[in-house]
C-alpha cells in the first residue's frame, strides 16, 4: 500500500534503499528540493534516445547521479538541459524533441506498454528473447537473478561480464562509486577501496565526496 502523502515521507524510503543496496543515496533532496514528478526526467531520457543508444545510456546515468547523489531536482527543465550539455548531447535537438512533443509521445507509448504488461511497481525489468519468451523481475534482486532470467528467455547460459580493470570502467562510464566497484569486481569493500586509492595516489583518478558516498572519476 502506498501511504506517501508528502515528499518528505520519501526520505526514509530512500534511506532504506541505501542501506539495502549499499549505494550512497542522499535522501535529503526530499526535504530540500523535492521533484514534483518523475515524468520530465523520463521524457528527457526519451529525447536522449533519439541521439543514439550509447549517449542516452550515459545521459541516464547522469540523471541518476544528479538526483540520487547530488540532490539536483530533475523535474526542472534547466537541470535537464544542463545535464544534457554535460553528457555531450546535441542540446538544440534535445530541447526541440523535449519541448515539441516527440519525446513525450515516445514516453506515453512506454507507459501504455507498461500498463499492458501489468507493471505497477518500480523497478521492473522485462527481458525478451527469441520465440516470444519473456521474464519479468520486480524489486531489488541480486545479479544471479537477472542472469537466470536471461537464461530463461534465451535458452542458453549468459556469461558474466568481466571488465579488464577498474580504470577501464571508470573511463567508460566517466566515474564509479566505491559500492559499484565492490559489486562489479566481486571485491570486499576494503579491497575495492585499496585499489581505487592506488589509482588516486597515482593521479589516474580523483576522489570526491558526492552525497553520502565517494565517487572516483578521471580528471579532464
């Protein structure tokens, strides 16, 4: 049952998710500058998708970093446009698609598909494979749950992605959280921090406090 009546009531929910996942989510946005809707950010992502899958994934990550770690209100157009510029999107095209209805139409189509799939909660991941096979997963689950779902829809094992190094991931995604490095490389938190600190001391990355956690990124 959803008994949320005021934005400030979301703060404890986010704090619970932070404890459950180990992600340094900063719940203070719900007291300081709460987003009035998630729709603008969703529509902005659809606008980014029109410029390519790879850059839209980068933009989606920046959206998440902005709201979950930096406390930026992603319901505000000016914030979305700034994030689009930071990501390297064509800002003029992004604004046009965002404001003139193309992106909103694509988002409404997604909403309709979600209703048809009886998706009522978030996060929900829908996996589709050959022959019309589907698997729907809801809520916070571990990596193996997703891997089993992909096996079910594809009919063959899915190998675990093995990145070359922490630095390669930082270069690819323009940064990494300590908790992400721990999960991705199967390390204890102390071991992940040791490796990241070694990169920092070698001046290959910088370490900054973001929200309630540490973020490691490659300086320009």
